């Protein structure tokens, strides 16, 4: 059975894609803690991040860094937060969360409510920065 992230990568489920490379996919979290909150996944469905083979793992981190730099240039933040906790979906993923303060990474907070237009506009700005 495919994870929701595999269905997003394959296009079965729509997403606000912000970046893609051969082995990796990045899209906006639809329940964001901040504008620009993104999820980074390997296209290959692997449940646990530390089960990823070394080369793919290094590539995932390099791709994540490139996406993080694009997000920093696209939304207001003072730094990027990165979280890997991996208990919610059986597909390794990294959260990138634009930070304005030390309390911005709190998954118990209610998510921001953004319109489809806001998601599209944020995704486009990040894609443009990523592709530079």
C-alpha cells in the first residue's frame, strides 16, 4: 500500500509542489505551522529516515538544504527549522519550518489557515528561487 506521500509524488493526490529532482520531492505542508512550511521526501518510499542508504541520505540532506535556502528567500523568517520525527506517516520526510521565534516549532499549535491562492503564491515564489 502506498503512503500518502507516494501518492503526492506520483500526482495521484494534488500538492503545492515547490521543488523536484530525480530522487526527491518537496511540497508545502497543507497544515502549516508557518507560511512556507514544507515537506521534503525521497521519491522512494522508505518508512524510517535512518533506513535510507547513505548515498540517498546525503542527497536528501543536500536537496533539503537547497529547498531551505529557497524558502528563506521567499518568506519572512530569521532562520529555517528542520524537524524529522517520522511517527505520523510511514514515509521518511523532513519538515522545513520558517522561524521567527523559538516557539515556532510546536506541532500542538493549530495550523495556519491559508487559502488555495495563498498556497499557490507561496509555492510559486519558492519554486522561482529554487530554480535560480
